[in-house]
C-alpha cells in the first residue's frame, strides 16, 4: 500500500466519510464511516467552557472551548447509526441525548441546566475557578474542537483576538466578571476605515450606483470577537456582509437566460418611524452540484510561521477536507503552498482519489516567512495548465493575509491578480487566524480576482461555506453585477444606502462594461437596504446640497408618479464580456414588513449599534433582539438563533463596557 494511504490522520480520514456526491464500494464505506459532531455548549445563553463531551460506550471524547464550541469524531459501523451523546460540566446536570449519526458532519448544540442551590454552594469553588479560566484565553487546542486539551504557552497567547504572549489584560470591576476588555499591544490586525454613507438629496443626486457584494467574512469575524468577550473594532463591521450572511425567503429566478431575480419591498424603518426602509434583494439560480460543470481547483495554502497553531493551518486542513469529501471523479484538485517560497505539493489529481489529496493536506506544516505573491503566481499557472473549458476554474487561497516577502504590498498583489484573472480563473479567499489577521488586504485581493471572501473561525463555518453553500462559494453564475437605483424626487427627499461603502461606483460606471464589479455564486442571496425620507415627511437629517448654479436651470417638475424608485441591474455571463440590463420599478406604497425584511433590519441594526452609528436613531439592543426573535422563522440550520445569541451577548458587552472604564496599568 502506498505510504500516503498508511499515515493519513484519522480526523482527516473521518471527514471523507459519508460522501454524498461520490459513490464508494462497500469495503471503502466500511473503512471510511465516521461522523464529526460539532456544536456549542451553553447555559442560559452563555457559553460553558471545559464541558466534557462523550459518547456512551465509546472512547470518543472532546472538551468545549471558551466560547462553548466543540467537535468530536465518532466512528460508525453503518450508513446511519444511533448513539447517545453526553455532556458533563461541574455545577451542571448531566446532559444526554440520542443522536442519529449520518453523513460527514452534524450539528448538536448542548444546553446545560445548573444544579440546585444546595449543590451549587457545594461546588462554588470549582465554578469560580471555571469562570476565572473562561476569562482567560481558552486553551487553543480546545478552541477548535481538537481532542487534545493541554495548551502550550504559545497557544494560550494565540487564543484571544489581539493577544500576544506579553499582553496585559485589564478587567472590568468585580461586578463585570466574565467580560474581558483586553489591551491589544501585540495586535496587528488590519481593517480599512469605513465612513458610513450619509443621506443624499434625491434632487441633487438621484442615482445611487454600486457593485453587489456576496462576501460574508465580516459576520464570522464579528462573531469571533464577541465569542471571545470583546466588542469588534468598528471598521471590522461591514453591514452589508452581516445582512448577506443569512438566507431569505425570496423567490427563485424564473426559467430563462437571466440567472438573478430582483425582489423589493418597502416598510417603516424600525429605528425611525417617520423614515422608510427599502429592501432590494437578488436571488441567484441554484445549481445541482452533482450535475455542475467539472471543477479545476487549486488549493493555495499559506504554510508560513504565522499559520502555526490551532485556528490556523490545522483548521485549514480540516476545512479543505470537508470540501474534498464533495468532489466527483471529473473534478480535479492541485495543492500549492507558500512560505519563504512557493511549491507544488500535489499535481492536479482526480477528485475520486481522495486519500491521495487528504494525505497531501495532512503533510502540510507551518514555518518560515510569507511569499504570497510567488504562491499566487504558481497557483494561477497550475490552473492554466489544467484549464477546464466550460468548467469551474478556481484558486482557493487559505491564509491570514500576513504577506511579508516578495510582492507583498496591497497594490502589487492586486495588480498581479487583476492581470491573471483575464485567464478565466476565479478566486476564493478563506481567512483564518487572529491577532495578525489582515482583513483589508484579503478583501482587496478577492475583489480584484473576480472572487469571494469568507472567514473561517471553526468547522461549523467551514461546513456552511464549503458544503452547504458549496455552489455559491465555488460556482459563479453571474459576474460584474452592478445595481443602479434612481429615486423619484417627487416622492423621495433623501436616501441613504446601508453599507457597501467600499463598493460604490460612479454613476457613469454602470454602463461601462470595462469596469469590474461583484460576482454572484449559485444560490447566493444579496440584499441592499436603503433608508429614505419621503417628501411628505419632516426632514430630520442633514443634507449637503450644492449652491445655486450659474449656467444650469432646474428641470420643471415631472408629472406625479406612483413609483418610489427604479432599480436597474447589469450582469455578465461567467465567460461573457458584454453586460445585460434588467430593470424593476418600485411602487410608492408602504406595506407590512415581511419576515425577511424584519430579520434583515434587525441584522442591519445590530451592525449600526456595533459601529456606534450616528444614524441608529432610537434603536436599542432590546429592539434588535425582539425584531430578530419575531423573524426567526424556519431556522433549521440555527443561523438565526445564533444571531439572537450574539445580539444578546453584544448587548451585555456594550452595557458593561459603557459602565466600567478600563483600569489603568500600574505604570500609568
């Protein structure tokens, strides 16, 4: 037997169990069958660290991390098997639940119940110790669900956003126990400044033009901060990416040539009842991945020293293994790595040879500097050599973005990717890590590469992006998608676009097919929200209008119209060069908000409060939570329930931070 088949890590081997798109022989099925159970342990909505997760009668074991997350690998002897999952934590009743194992990954969240008051008193010292442990960074090996639980000094330093080995953590007063407010002397995370879109006069600027955005990295990154007990930097909060993280109930595109469908609605803004909120939604045609065009993928993996430790390269390998599980025989994968230099670890290999691909992933180790430019060039070269005509040609870059050797500046890397995208390959960037995370750089590179950008903080997010939303992540159905909204000045006095600050285009760029814009993947949903002030409402927002012009005369008022605004969309086929136009008028009538509108407005409000937005009006955290709870709907994947948890956590963090100033250091 070849060496790569002998030494494959059991965890990676487990991730190819239960493949839904590849048919194995019965002998292979018996060897491969295993399921990874992932989830979060909470008590009254708060994460519980140090919970032992076990399976009755089995040796499998895991421990929950500081944010309550866990992952446990359980072998099974058949395609579907019934087991009993158990959770034990000091001070809580033992939790157990029957679980049916099937497929590669399932999610089971654990809700613990505290013991009686008498028992609580008896174990108070242990509970206090656990709280102290939760206040410090989680053992890094626990944080990502690894079954190893002994932390190293280095891994402890990595566990909190912005932490370093010598960082001094400052805590709020005793009444704020459990809310960390760390100083960040070693934090080199980089985010571009965001100046929120202001209100504009429809008489002066009747057009609003922007590129669509399907990235969702900001939401997962914000979740990472909140789960570690800190509020995110305001520039890490991109409202459009928060809103677009969630699926909505908009109609599928009709059969025909247009792969996108426009849906709109108008309702009262939750934070200002005298204003309206307009929701413009695009839904892309879905693709049956079993019948999708052949994929020619190159995994471009950063194996530099900054990728050492859990949440970085180990999580990269586990995440890509989930994607390998979905590959078919006609799909191909190559692996390119870069540290001080770039190299080809695995030549283009059929998707049916999963063990060879996984063995190559399993052998990756981190160390050295980061020559990102060399890696990008080699990855595009490999894509070109194995180009699949009419197929999905894509580079998947996994990195923390901390490039420091060779071509490493934003401008040089963007130029490189813009040159190579003309060869027909798309780019997906998956961000990993914390403390040195370069969000701004990765967003620029994804935009330049006709691509998308996500942040992977655990296997749950990897499963969402690479398994459940595989088509949206990997299969582009429309590129260079632009929206232009024209407001009727007879109906609208002022308007403001929520988010998309770094996607704004000049009005004349809308019809310019040479101007790059955003790509939309199969099944993707894109939402844009406008807050508007009608002409019959009191103007309560500042407007920056121009003075009187010497040579221009205002046009005579047009006849009254029942239209509030007009939406125009341009898009190109994935391999096309000429755009097509779709238009959609929006009536002036205001209706009752749909479930999708209510939830989208709750998420937008969540973002505005995290940013400390001057446009939040009367909005408060209880309103956000109430809106989201009332619009939870059929939340079978638990995404909306998890958002409600994050909103409640953000409310508590905001309250404690506002009430408790940071204690100065002794030397200050």
